[in-house]
């Protein structure tokens, strides 16, 4: 970081713009891939800026000719009905993660229809985006696999006046596992093969497992073939841990067998359970943001080992909201099974209130 509100490079691009929008502080990002053969913003980042422009009112965005410098002056979060064509270089989850952070603080409840790739190997899909208690709803209207997309997701979220303090310190034991094996433009048998291989691993640990199969046909199956599996483990205290694996996009590397994919996904879920905490590694930053924006009271959350993305996010929260977290390493008790190193995150909320929400 150079001066206040000035950043370098394309790393953590979404974090900066989302936190800028919430805090109302303008931001300038310089040297975006300036040494690259193809300098400047990528199409998916430009598409992300357009989405932010659609859900806000009065946002000012300036980009220089080469696309290596971006100036962003946030407007008010407006919400309402939005339709957006997401760039197929990244999945809809890339855009949805940011909307989950912004949606509760809009003026009117958000109803967004996002079109593009619903599942790809890099971004979390719609189904793994967190099960949070904001009564937000996500529905996959059409599934679209990478590289061509053609999927469609409906996301609705009510608005909140303020956030209550969070206390998630007891993850509890896993009581059940649910999942969805999906396949599009390939044999429906693929989904059943995925389910069998995933169960072959998970059945050793817990009896309550149900994995749905979802085979979309015709117009709702998008433009590219593929298959995948999402698994979610629920604990006795109502926290969720998720994992997901998607087949290699058509024409991009070695094809993957459904049996291997099922086993890999089951192992990934077991890895998340091993890491532990009340939130899985993909959703750490979202839970920390809600803690930051909570009322001026103490919030505590127990997390597994922090991911590098989360560490950057904590630095950005310090820059935009001047909120620092107390991070305590937790030692496992005598009776507990060993797992990953847990960290207890504690902070006092910024007392953020939704100034946009209309008072009825």
C-alpha cells in the first residue's frame, strides 16, 4: 500500500472494491498487470466492475487507456432487480461471493439473475456458497459448465438494518452429509457413478448420507458437457462445511473419471472436517466481514487454519475499517480428536448500520 486508499496490482481485486463500496472510501489501484504481455484488467474483472455499477447508484469508475490504473469512487448500494451476463473466464460463484457480502446492506432487497458458467474448477459454485442465516436464496435455473457456460442462477436476499454479533465457537461433531452429483450433456449414469465412489469413502464414518443426482436436459443444460459433485457436512450445532469438485472443462487438459472425482470430493470434505472450525476455508472471509460490520459488541468465531486469501482480507479490513482481530491459537483438549490448528478470531464490530435501507 502506498498512500491512503492506493493499492498496487490485480491481487485481491474483489476484496478491495467490495470493502470500498461498504466503507464508502474511494480506492485507486495502480500497476494492474503492467509488466504482463497483455497488460491491464481482464474481461472478467471488467464484468465484475459492471455488476457493481448495476447494484449501486452514483458510482464513479475511471480506467486509463491501457487498463492498468483503476479509480473507483463508490456510490450508494441500491439493489433491486438486476440481470448480469457474467464473463465465462470465471464462474458465477466469483460474482456471487461479492454479492453475498453486499446484499444485506442494500436499499431495496436484491433480486439478481446471473448468467454464465455455474460450475468450474477454480471458483466455488452456487451450492457451496455459504448456508448463511440471512434467508438469502439461490436457485440454479440452468446449469452451464466451463468453457462455454450458458447457465443461469437466481439470487435473492433481504436487507438488514444492522448485523448482530456473531458467536460461533463450538463447531460440534458432524451429524449428516448431504450432496448433489450433477451431470450435463453426458450420460446420466455419470452422476450415479460419482455417488457410489463418494459413498465408498464416507460410509466408513457416518451412516446419515444422502447425495442427490441432478441431470439437467435440453435448454437448462448449458452449452458444454461436464459433471461434478458438491458435498456439505452439517454439525450438531448447525454449522456447515462444504467441498466441491468439477470435471476438467472440455478441451482443457486430461479428462477425469467420475469415480476419481467422487473420491477426490469425499477426501476434500474430510480435509475440511480435519481443518475444522465453524466455517469452511472458502467462507472464512465472509464470516469475518459480518463480524467486522456487526454492532459495537464482541464477536467470536472459531476457524480452522487461515487461508492466504483470508490473511489478505484481514489486512484489507484493517485498511478500510480500522478493525483489528485478536487471533488466538487453540490447543485441542485431552478428549478431543486431533485436527488442524484452530484459531479463535475475536473483534469488536464497527457498528455498521445500513444507511441505505428505507425506514417503513
